[in-house]
């Protein structure tokens, strides 16, 4: 059997997979989420606004505590937007280290 032919076929197959990956549409923008708290800054990039909002909600839900519940209610009774607003409103007004977030769409430069 001609091993050179097999190697070339395998290389060709790998080249096709590589070209296929390159030809997939790349996003024209990303959503950047910045969360600042007393421990530092957390910066993440997301392919969609929905993914970024999901990450923001997950952050708020993770750190939700009984003091926020006292002021705004049980987290399960609020919608996602209310949870995010209540969380950052609470930490902006009641703590020495105010927390805040920024969520922005950033266009990708195709010329790089």
C-alpha cells in the first residue's frame, strides 16, 4: 500500500476541516461585561447580549443575600431585570465599596 498517498489524503482532510473552520462566520461584535466590587474587577466577553445578561444575572443570584431580600423581596419572585437592578441598587447605596457593572457591545475590527 502506498503510505505517501494515505498521508496526503489525511493532510487534505485536515486542510478541509481547517478551511471549513475559517469560513464560518465570525461575529462582528462581542458584548463586554465589567463588574466592579470590593475584590476587584471582573471582565468577560460574550458572543451575544443574552449570554452577557445571563452571566450578569448569575453573578447577582450567586451573591444575593438575606439583606437584599429584606429590602427587595425573595429572588424567585423577581424577574431577571429586577434582580439585577435590585442587587446593584443595594450595593451602590448601602456599602463602603459600591458595586457597579457596565455592559457594552464592542465592534470587532476586521482589519487586524
